[in-house]
């Protein structure tokens, strides 16, 4: 039983044996490892960008053309100069809460 497994492993993996250093590479190896792997890499890199963009045609066009955002600070309490000086002279931040 073990002899059969070793025999099939030896002859089944004949294509995976180490290549002699410096020997020319066959064109099918160049094609498989060069073109196909490069194609797979580019597909994984560019594919999602193409798929989720409007160019792919799989999603509807984006109806948003422009967007604006604005911030406003509303201050409802006037601070006199005396109160400001009292707050700025305190060493802790508790002086700010004393104004309320």
C-alpha cells in the first residue's frame, strides 16, 4: 500500500521537481506565471473600482451633484471684562462653570 502511494507521489509530482539553475524557462511557464498572475493581480486591484463605479453599469448614477456644510457658533451670554478677568485668573477650569 505504501509503495503505491510513494510511486504515485513520485510520478504525479514530476512536473514540480526543481529546475536546474540557469536553464531556459519554457514559454508556457512564462505565460502562466507572468500573464495570468498579472491579470489576476490587476483584476483584484482594479475590479472593485470598476465594479462600484458608474462605469461598470451595475449601480445607478449618483444623484448628488453638490453638497455644502456649514458650522455656526451661537453665543447667548455676554461676558463682561471683569468676569473674564476673574475666570482667566483662576488656576482651575472650575471658574468657567461659576459664570453660569
